[in-house]
């Protein structure tokens, strides 16, 4: 029994070391994607399917032990890389505003599970790791209005929340969803993380998405080289 327990903690240590290297790689990929656009900064959002750990107001010392932790937290609350959004903001291209973010979906097993009682905290209810996927999702809205009306939304489902829209997309077998009005186009596309194995392969993904946006909106906002056919 002791040997089995010892081996479990060997696995835990190996898992954290792997996650550290993995997360650094994802951060490098996302930053590289951003650098191929006019965006100069990015912000993060984690609280789509588990909570961010926030500061606690009544901490005994505002500079020490200031995070709000409590008994009923989810394990996933500590695992920011499980599902994370990198928001790039907005940029102007002519009369159009282009708004963009990238989602890190490290495990879609919850979303594609057929278990009627599935729950985000119950990993045994997820689809198996072998049939699940790891994605980077590109998300762009191009609009001429003051603010986006289709950011993570569908004009045919006006009462649907952004989270429900995103969940529906992640649960579906579709890799692309495009919603449009006469003043805006919103495009999301999933790319399996294996496709970002090298810079040249990442460039092919960026080129694919750049051309998808251009074909649907007429707008080019990635660097010019991504619109050449030889990238693909």
C-alpha cells in the first residue's frame, strides 16, 4: 500500500512539472499569435466554467496571504490552464472594429461527454481522455457599430448567454461557427493543439484563420505574409 501511495505522488509531481512546461508553451503560442496582429496587449479571463481566485478584502495583511480560499472551492479553481481566455481587445481597420480573443481548451471531455449527470468537477463523468481533444479557439468579431452585438452570441438566439453560446459550440462536432448581420460578422474556429507543434505549423493555422476572416468580412488584420498561398 505504501508503495502505491508513493507512486501516486510521483505521478502528481510529474503532472505538475508537465503542466508547467505545457502552460509556458501555450502562453508562448498565444503571444506569438497576438504578435502577428496589431494588438499590443492581452488580458485574461478564467471564470467561464470555474472561479477565479480573488483577493480577500478582510485579509489580516493586505500584502500577505491575501487570496480568498475556502472549504467548498473546486479543484479546477486552482487549475487556470484547464479553460482560459486570452482577450486581445479591439483594433480599427478602416471603418471596421476588429475584436479578438483566444481560448485555451485543454480538455473538452466535459463538453463532449454523453453522461446525463456530467458535472465539471466530476472528471469521471467526462468523455475518456483518448476521445477528448485539446483546442485553441480563435474568436473574432468584425463590426461597424459602436460595440459588438455578436460577441459570443447568435442573433437567432437573442436570449442565449455568452456562456451558453460558447458551451453549445464546444459541445458540437463543428469546428467553425459564423454568425452575421448586415453590420457584423463573428467567427469562432477550433484548432487542435497538435497543430501548433512548431512555428511553421502555427503559421499555417494563423494563415487559415486569417483567410477565413478575410473571406467572410473583407478585412485583413494579420500581417500581410499570412495571406500568401505559400504559407499553406
